């Protein structure tokens, strides 16, 4: 008879399932708000589920008090954070729990975790890896709502789909392109090594070297053409290597690249003090431009490239670099041309400036070759 | 399924507002009880903890895993909490994705799969189980049930026939009558089952509960309300907490305009979604001021189910939309989606009622076709069929 009872229990069970599963199954609610490179959010996890996973009911009497929950705050945070990872552009965005609250849902009380994360750069695609409770309850689901720039999207995490790349809505193609243009401009302006290299090549562009040393050029047109040749050569060269390195065709160790960039600045500045390749500056700009392109590429790769918009972001970044570069030229050329015939320009700015640049670049070279910090 | 998909996409973002955006708070008093959990002192929980510990030490012990899964499945039935079904699945994890798992895992996996309405997968498991051991009574019963739920009556009948000489007579007859009653042999199957139960000496309470509940439903379908009421009361005398029985009796009472009895019977059982629905229906029928709050609570639960893209509740949701939210257009959509998956009498009834209320031609055609195909005779659907002008 025992056997029959067992059978019937199971059969009855099937009938009950025909009615409806009585309670709500286990879900957690994850709300993430993306703004730039910052992510804030809220994560609601049922206290029932947390109790099964890490034990909340310390006295085991079935009546869970707020003190018991609060007493396990660190364990709750540690458990939750070990089951959720966010990343953007290949770099992880470390998550923190900033507060623990409670909320009453229709099926019971939930722990509410306030979340905060910073990514390395502006987020266009957020990679989320969710593994909460899947080991204990494979029917558990994580329900995500993602908000960015006023747009909302949703996703469901299941044991079959724990990893999802979330396109940040509202990050339109043009917006993405614009972001990368800004990154390019910004990188040139804060990348002193590129600026100093460019300046070292541009300083003598308003002068001619002859038997009597440095003399001012006669026409603005001559100076302009000289600048144009240097800038074009530099641009062509770094565009080639930036593209090749970003697409993964060529790769160089970053320490080699950074050291070579420092060396290029030293050589370009020394050439102003003891001119060696005075008439072939465009060629030098091209040759060293190839190295600088690798430097740009490492920045771009660190930013994280959305595979869906690889070319767009590459072009955007390059356009940004050129805009930043042209802005510097636009400020430099008129000033230098006006001052070209003065002793101040030829002695102090050109020679003195080049000495200072050489010195700085030598320190960089030393730092980068020996991986040692002298100036921050 | 594209309709469901579209529906989910359109409604989803709006749903979050009700499901997950209440106002979080920090309780003022640390001693405040914030949640009730199963007590660790409870004998059932202690037994489960013991089995879990043993299984953790030997996660590949199939006998241990099966008995833990079995306990969880039983607990899900008693308690109504689907989390236990997830725990059961976790216990079976080493065999969960195997094409040919051990036999005891097959029936359990089928049971869990049908609980999430994965009927074809469940049947694949059960076919394999009976092929490997044609004397596996549990597999034949579960197979008959899944086939009946999906409306494959000839196959379900064939599965029941395999129980002859392998299971007690009462179980064989219950299996057969259950199918015959909804496929054109209403009165005969009802009489046969009643006679078999009467002839049985001292059936176990579980079997008595099961058979009397079925007899009550058969009597209601036959329009014999007096007999139905008596059978329901007899079943309640065996177990007054069985949620399937409570839901079935509530439906009967609601049909008989006896809503106040439903309200008092279910007022403390509203953690259960199916019973909350009946409770809210009763309050609405009584024009109680409390009805609105229960409708809101139900909406929260259906919203939460939709957020996780669950379709297990579509029958109840259709009824909710039709009767409590007065939205026949949405109700008929849900009823049709549900009908594509399961075809029990309750599924047919909500389809017919939604078809009548909405005037949906598709749904009406489905109703007419099923009546013709199955030969179902059900007095509780007659009002809707008359409205649809479909011959019963």
C-alpha cells in the first residue's frame, strides 16, 4: 500500500500543477542606471533565497528579524557581489554595495542592495555576468532593467544565459562616433609626449637653417607649407599603425612603444639644437609617426571597442586626434611666425625650448625603459 | 508564439514599475520580524537538511539525489512553493542534461519538466522510462497524466491500460475514468468510478482524497450539484488543506452563487496564487470593498510572472483579466495561448468564456472544433456555449 500512496502523491501533484504553481518562483530584480562610465543600481533579492544560500535566520526559529538580517550585511554583500560582475570594453567595473534596505514585494520581503560601479571609460556596451542562486535553484531568474540616457531596456538571466552584452540604449551611432572623437582630442591634449614631439618638429618650421644658423622664413606661405608637410606625414603614419594595431594586425609590447615614443621626442628636439635632418623633417615625422600610432592604439583598445561599431569608433578617434593636433597648430603657427625674426624665438624658444624638451623626454625614456617613476 | 513575444516586449518595461519599485525602507526596530521562513526545528526541514548534507558529501549518488528530489517535489505539492521544484532540479544536476539518465531520474525529471509546461520533453523522458522498464507504474501514470493535460486522450487511455495487473484496481479505474469522463463517456465513467470506490475496502486517505475530488468534479460536469457538493465535503473531510481540492470546490461554489462560503474558506490561504484568485472572485461577486485590494495583489503576482516570461499561469491570468479586470480582448489572447499548451476541462472552459465575452472568431472556432473532437460534456460550460451558439 505504501507504494500506491507514493504513486498517488505524485499523480495528485500533477493535478495541482494543472491549477497553477501556487507561489511565485524565485526571482531577483536588478535595476541598473548607466551614466557615462558610472553605474548605479538597486538589487532586490528575496530574504528566503538569501537564507537558503548563506543562512540569515541565526536562531533557526523561522521568525527572521531585521537584526538578524543586519547582522549578516557583510555576508549578504559578499555573496551578492560574488555572483554579479559588470564589465565594459573588456575591463571589469568593480561593484560595491553602498546600502542595505528592505522592501516588501507581493510574495515576501526582499533585501535591497544599493549598487555602485565605475567603469574605466564611457559605456556603450555593458557586459553583465549573473550567477545568483543558479547552483541552488536552477529555476531562479534574474530580471534586469537597464536605464541609460532616458531609455530603458530589459533582460532575463537564466542558467542558460548567465552572460549578456547589454547595448546601452540611446548610444546612437553618431553619439558613439562623437564620444570617440572627444576621446581622440582629449588624448592628444593630455598626451604631452605627442604634443612635445609635434612642437619639436614645428618650432623650426618658421625658420630656415643656413651657414649663418637659423634665419626667419620670408613668407607665411613657406612656413605654412612646411607645417603642412610635417603634420600630414605625422598623420598619415600614425593613422596607418593606429588602424593596424586596433584591428589586431600588428601588436607591439607597450613598453617598447612608449620608450620609442620618448626616444622620438629626444631626437626631434636634439635636431633643433644640432640640425641633422633639417630638410627631411617630413620623413622623420612619418617614421616616428608610425611609433606614435601604436601609442594611440593602446589608448583606444583600453577604452574598449564595441565590436558592432569597430570602424566607426576607430575613425572617430582618429578624427579626434587630428582635430586636437590642428588646434595646437592653429594656435602655434601665427604666434611663431610673428616672432620668427626675434632673438627670443631663435635662441630662447627654439634652442632653449628644445633643450628643456630633450631633458623631459630623456627622463621619460629612462622611466619607460627601466620601468621606474621619476616624474608622475 | 510571436504574439506572446510581442506582448512581453510591449508590456514588460511598464511592469517593472509595479513589481519592483515599491519604496525600500530600514525597519525602525531591530527586533521587528521581517519574514517568516521554514523553521529549522521542523521535522521535514531537518530531514531535508540531513539529506542535503549527505548529498553534498556524495553529489553523484543517484539514489540519494533521487530521494531528495522526491522529497522536494512532495513538499512543493504540499506547500505550493515552486522554489522546491528548483531545489529538486539542483539535486538532479549531474543527470539533468543527460540523454539517457538513470531510470529513477527519468520520471523525476519528467515531473519537473511538466511542472514548467515542457510537456514534449517530459513525454520524451517518460517514453524512455517505459521503454526501459515496462513495469514502471509511476512512469505510466505520469505519462497518462501528461498526455491527458495536452489533450491526447487516445494515448492517455493506452497508458492507463498498461496499469492493468500492475497497479491496484482503483488506481487503474481512476486513471481510465478521468480520461473517459472528458472524452464522450461522461455518465458511464462517473458511475464506474463511484462503484469502484464503493467496492474498495479502506483505501488510503491519499487515494480517497484523490478519487473523491475527481468524483466531485465529474458530478459537477454532469450537472448533479447535490452529489458534487457531497463529494467535495467528503474530500474535505479527508484533507481540508489540499490546495487543488480547495480551488476546485471554490469554483463549484462560485458557480452556485455561494461566494460568501468561498471567502470564509480561503481568507487565510491567499499566499497561494490560485486560491487568491478564487478569493478575489468571491469578494468581487459579493461586491465587497476589499475586492480591489485583492485584485491589486493578484495583478502584482501576474506581473511578476510575466517579468520572468513564465507562461505557467496563463489559464488563471485569462480568468483574472476576463472577470476581475473586465478586459475580454486580453483575456481571450491569454486563453488561446494557454489552449495551445494544455487542454484540461478548466482550460476549455476559460477559452469558451473568453470567446463568448470577446466575440473572437478564432477562439470560437477552437471551441467548436474541440467539442466535436473530444465529445466533452460539461454542464459548467453550457452558459458560455449557449452564448457562442455552439452545439454542445
